[in-house]
C-alpha cells in the first residue's frame, strides 16, 4: 500500500516511467540509417494542463476561445471543453523524443520542417498524451550531418485516434 501511495504522489510523467524502456542509443550520426524502420516508444504519458494551454496561447498570440475560455468552450464548442493548440501538441516532441532515442555525437538537432501533419483528434485540457516514432528516411549531408524524416504519432490515453500524426524533418549535426 505504501508503494501505491508513493506512485500517486509522482507526476503523471514520473508515475509511468517504471514501465518505459530506456531510450534506444544510436552510437553515431552515421548509424541513424541503421535504425530506419525501427518502431520506437512509446514515451511516458504527459498531461496537457489548462495552464499549459493558456501559457501557449499567451506565447503565440492565439487567444481563440476554444483554448482560453473554459466556460464558453464547455458550453459552445463541439469538443466539450478547452482544447490544446495543435502546435502545442507537436511542440512536445523534443521533450518526448529523448525518451525514445538518443544520438551519440550529436551536438545539436534542428527542426527542418514538418510534412504531412494531421491533427486527427482534439487534446482536451487534462488529457494525457504520449509519443511513438519511426525513422523513415536518412540523407547524409556533406558536413557529416544527417537529415532525417521521423514519423511521429501522438496518442491520447483512451482516444479513438491519434491526436497528431506527422513526418518531422530533423537534422542531426556533429
């Protein structure tokens, strides 16, 4: 019973950490190509809070009422409450991807763009999401960097469909 109580005191992210495998360690930038097609994840669950949504609205200037007015969103929106911005969902990728894989010898990673992004389900305030990923393509650049296409799927706990599915283009620099 004491262990169960300690588990409840942890944050949602920490509470599920014991069930997560360690991230895949890719030994070098050149070795990224050896991981094409390898499913990675899932990450731990992360709760998207109303406060986080509000702060994202302030940071981006997107103050649409479906993101900022809980009473109106509950009464008028087809979603039944506040929802996270789609870009808030995708912005969680850098933190969650480190739970899936790490590239040794990488000095920095740059987001080069996003292809084929679909926001399939709204993420309601208080919902838990997690990330799975699969490297789909790698192109080595003359500088020794690798331009990769990584397929992301953001799942919602108890959701019918993923919140977001996209192909992120990331460049790993030595």
